[in-house]
C-alpha cells in the first residue's frame, strides 16, 4: 500500500493496531509532508523496529512526469501512473499565490458535451495517493509551495467520493501539507446524493457547482447528468448546503456562443440564484478542435456579466489561462502521442 493513501487518522489506527502510540502517525506525517523524505530510513526519530514493519506494510511511491508545457503563468503537467494511464494537472500562478488544478479520475463518465474529458470515458478512479502526488511532484519540480487547490481537472470528484475526501483530509492536516480549507475547492457537475453526504461530512472546503444552464431543457442538452439530477432538486440541495454550512457556493457557468449566452439566459440565471449566498464564475469557453462549441465574444461576455450584476448576483469572469498549452480539461492527454 502506498503510504500517501493514508489519512492521519488511518495511520493512527494502524499504529494503535501495532501497539504503538498514535503520535507516531504525526511523526510520519511530518517526515512525509513537511520534510518530504522519500524513504523510511530517513525518518531518524522513529525506532528501527517500527521502520522495519513500516517498510513491510507500505511503499513510498512517486509519480512520473511525462511531459510539461509552459505558457505565461501556467504550467501543465502530464503524469504517468503505475499502470501506464496518464493524468493531467495544471499549475496557475496568480498574484495571490500558486493554484493547482488536480484530476480525480482517469477520464470521466459525465459526458458533458463541451468537455474534452467526456470524450475519454472513465478508465478508473484515482486513488488518494495519486492526487496527493500531483501536488507533491509539482511542488518539488518547481521548488514552490502551492497555496490554493481546485479539484477541477479531469474527472468528477463526487464520482470518486471517498478517495477525494481522504485526499482533502491529507492536504488539510495541520501536521502535513496544511493547506487551509478555504484554499481548497471541490467542483461537481451536481451529483445530489454526494452533495448531501458532503454536507454531513462537514468539510470546511469550498464547493463549486458546474451549472452552465439555468433550465433543465438546456442543461439536459449540455450535461447528460442533469437528466438524472434535475435542476430543481439540485438547487434545493445547494440551498440546504448553504443553510447547514453558512458557506458561499460558486456556480461555474461556461459561456458558449449562441447557446447559453443570451440576455434571456442571464435574466433566467439571475432569477434562479436570487437571494442565495453564492456567486457566479463566468468561464470563457476554452475551444478544442474536436468539439463544435465556440467561445462567446468578449462583448457578449461583458454584457452577460453586467446583467447579472444589475440583478444583484455576485459575479466574476475567469481569467483565461493556457491557450497555448491546451489547458482545458483533457486536452493535453488527448493530444499526447507516444514516441
Ligand atoms: N467534473 C467536475 C470537475 C471537473 S471540470 C465538474 O463538472 O465540475 C471543471 C470545470 O471546467 C467544470 O465547470 C467544467 O464544466 C469546465 N470545463 C470543461 N471543459 C471546459 C472547456 N473546454 N472550457 C472551459 N471550461 C471547461
């Protein structure tokens, strides 16, 4: 078992089962995530006997960087997993820090029409360690600290719920990487039962919902998952989330030319979100050669923004990253050719 799969609680339980004090887990976490050692032998304050059974029970694995592409303020990584599957992660440099976009699955089964990842069906879930290692490898490669993390790479995080929650737990652990909850965002296309579970779990991280349309008809056309989880039920669940957590929700809304970017769409969206503790993140569509959708004109984007503003909806326009490096989900992997 790769040790990066273990939360501190799981490691504590492991040590307790070995008749040790649970504090050993904290020590191991400090070695792994603060000092970043790559072998058990380097954990010099842990006695030999413990090291020897740690070596038997665990591995300290890594992740291979296959290629990376750099553009202004953005670096896109392609990693190779142990079973030869490939995943992507994107590092974005903002004025407030370094933000990392991690993948949660190999491929994705949600099938959103505009998304490159949807064309590559889900091969498998990533395990927790494969998410942790995206962060560790990139920090090591660039010799930087990542200050913000978004689960917005390839995959649907709530279709890999347990591993994602454990991943969040690990990077959030104070004696480990200690990334603050408010600097972590998980994004979902709206899997209602998992949002309900997420409310119960009480994680303090941010929740983003990929909305992209403000009525069922259009949303069904863009996002097949919407046929299973209707907009009305989704909104009820999100209102419940806001009530229970007191947290502001982000709605992601990709602007697709002539599809969901009209004045009427903005009005309908404003009505849908009226009075909610939320804001809308308008995403200029990242065009891909395989998919026919086009990006809305700059003028249309600004008008859409203004209409939401006038209707008292909090709104931002996402800064565009990585045009040259095909930063949209799945693009690097889709275009990668084996030598
Ligand atoms: N499955 C999750 C997270 C991954 S996608 C979700 O649906 O939220 C992260 C965000 O990128 C989603 O809002 C998704 O709809 C959006 N996205 C996908 N393809 C895109 C593209 N080509 N251009 C811009 N945004 C895109």
